[in-house]
């Protein structure tokens, strides 16, 4: 078994084409709202993105929020052993205001502490990937109708994951 080459985060974040393609896949909303990933979704509900270029030897499939973090904050802000955590518990969220760097153990502790919150993202009956795909698909379907239609689509997609009708209050 061979070791994988490290992701060239600094190169990817400095590549204008990569940053533009990343940005095109983010549905931006109000500054305090989740900004949803409109591209591929992993089985953990995180956005996946092919960054870089094959010709340059930098092509990698990466987690979208990690690339977003590096673009927003720089590669040096994500030290060894740190991960990008979501304050909103939405793995597909690309809003830099919802992210923080932290230890993987803290990320896991957050999950166990909040997974049972009635109406919360981590309690969605579809799981993280099902939730992210439902929201992504709702946004894409509603885009021709404008921002109001998109907001309704997001609300319906989120509510569908909680048959009890419970809704989570904002965490911050």
C-alpha cells in the first residue's frame, strides 16, 4: 500500500479556476444563514469537489468546506490534527461564519452532544447525506422561481427530515 500524497492546499487555494468553480457551487444566502453546497455530496453529508488540474498535477477530490476554509483563512490556520467544524451541524454548509477549526475529538463530542436535539440537523431521519442531497435538490429545482422560491424549497426539504414537525432553534 502506498501513502497518498498530501493535498496541495496552498496551490489549490491560489488557483483562480479552482476558486471560481468552487464559488459557483455555493448557494449564498443571508450572512447568518447556511450557504448550501450544490455539487457532489459525500456519504457523510459534506460537499465533495474536484479541485486543481490534472495537467498541473494538483487534481484532487477534496471536502468542499475544507477548501473553503483554506481559501477564506489560509492554509496555515488549519494546523496538524485540526479539522473544520460546523457550528450549524450542517456538513454541506459553506458559510465561513459557521466554521471553526478544532480537534477531531471536539468535533466528535459535538456530534454526540447534539445528535438527539429534536428538530436538529443531526437528528434528521434521512441522515446527513440524505438531508444535504434533499436541500441541494430543492434549491436546484427552485432556482428558476427566484430567492423566495428557494427559501420555501429549503424549508420544505429541512422539514421533511423531521416527521414530528420539530424545528431546532438557532445554535448561536
